């Protein structure tokens, strides 16, 4: 009997977006992985002062902007399909509604 091992995601893997998404969906314990120019990047744990606090300020600033800007939305850690080689998961995203010509 031959066991077939499930391919995992690792930093530096070179994958198509289709294969990246397939593997990512099979690994629910992975919280953040991105595909940039066909290369997999996986985040390490973040620190409160170096990342968490500044991220909170940026999200607050974007929320104030979005509250004053019709047809806009703020998203946090949302996957963005840019093209076949790029699928980042930015910490913060400001987006205009597609109905008004918006793009991420």
C-alpha cells in the first residue's frame, strides 16, 4: 500500500494561483499565506507594539475615511486576487464599490 502525502504550503514554494488556493484550503490551521509573483509567503507571529498597535491605528484611520466617503468599505486581512501570480492578503484594504468604478 502506498500512502499519498498531501502537499503542504511552505515559504518559498513556487505555485500557480490554482495550486496555491487548493493547498491553502486543505490547511485550515494556516492563518495567513500569500502568493506574490508566484512565490508563497507565510506570515510569522506579529508583535503588539511593532504590528498590532500600528495596525489598529491604520484601521481606525481607514474607518474614519470610509465613514465620510460614500460607496467605500474597509476590509481587514482579506484575500485579494490580483492576477494569476498574485494573491496577497493585506493587513488593511480600502475599496470603492464596483458600481462607482472602484477596484481594490
